[in-house]
């Protein structure tokens, strides 16, 4: 008997179920389905190939992207994500004050009026992202012959097939549990994330500064110009996350791992 004949007999035995290398799972979900479990992965499921999903949220893969991409530093167990607005810029304008003086030396410590820029930074803070930890597992065994319920939404490492079709409305969006009386499938917030996008956000800032007065021996009037007036004046500006130093902005996006998001038709 040659090797081709032996191979044919083994294939026949596999097809007949006499020799089964992988046991069928006790569920109808297709191979390469990704799901969360409150405990270890059950029989027919495994998490060793999903190491990059640990500490990251599953995200329906953005349009044009694939499964297995990830952005952001993974969170440790019960670690609070934090971010820092490393750059803060703004301006403040002080009106002018004129005096009947000779404009020159030597009464120092007076300010010059005008608009001045401000540069600074904000301290790192906790974004207080609410989350719960579960074990992310991928299906490695063939499914049984039962039918999954229509409308079931699952993640997958491979493109959706069979009775499953990709749910594109969720592409590039985080999936959030529906609140009571909420509208199913409603989208909210900014535009869908693009492949490998690191989304930025900024905060406008405003406030006021008080300039104390400084008395001099002179009268108000012409012609020593452009001294800064005392008083309280408003400032405006913006703070931005410096993504060149911070790999991700966890206040807007938790670290994520992409997978196809499939719906049973």
C-alpha cells in the first residue's frame, strides 16, 4: 500500500468521524468567533492567540481595516487609564494706561500693556473610565449543528461568513450596553475611527488673572504710553494631548484590539 492510499484512508476516516482530531464544541458559534467569558475559556475555546487583546477593548474593525490590529498601551489588571494634556497655550490682553511722565528711566517694575501668549502644561490625571474585566477567548473547535439566534452579534478573527454578515454601522465604534429605554443600534459621538487612528481631543480653557496695582508719583494722562493697567482680565486658550509623547489618549479612546463584528441574519 503506497502513501497516497494511506492518506486517502485517513481522510475517509476523518470524514466518517471514526478518527476526530478536534472535538466539536457544544455551541453553534463558528470557528474563530471571539467572545468574553466570566472565567476560563471553555472547551473548544482558547486565549493564547489573543494575547494582544488582553488589557484592550474589542473594537469592530474600522472600514478598510482587518482583525488583529491594536492601538494603545494595554491596561494592567484593575489599572485606571490616565492621560496628560502636555501642552496648554492661550493669551491674555492687558489694556493700556497712560501717565503724565517722562517715558524712560528709572521707575522700574511697571508692566507693558498688550496681548501676551501663555504656555504651560497640565498634570497627568485619571480618566475614570468605567470598565469590567472578562476573559477574551477565540473559538478553535468546529461548531455543532445548532442554529444561532437571529440578531446575535459576535466578534471574529476572520471575515463574517455563512449566516453571519458584517455589521458595518458599528465599524470603528466602541460597543456599549444599552441603557433602559435606549434606542438599539443608535450611534453617538464623533466619526468612526479609521484604521490605526489615534484620535486626539482638546479642551478649551478660560479664566482670569488679577494684576495688582503699583503706585508711582505722577498723574494719569499723556504722554507716557502703554503701561499695563491693574485689574482682573480674562484669558482664553486650549489644551491638547501630545500624542508624540503619549501613545494614546485614553480619555477619548480606551486601548483597543480590532476584530470583525458579525450579526446572524
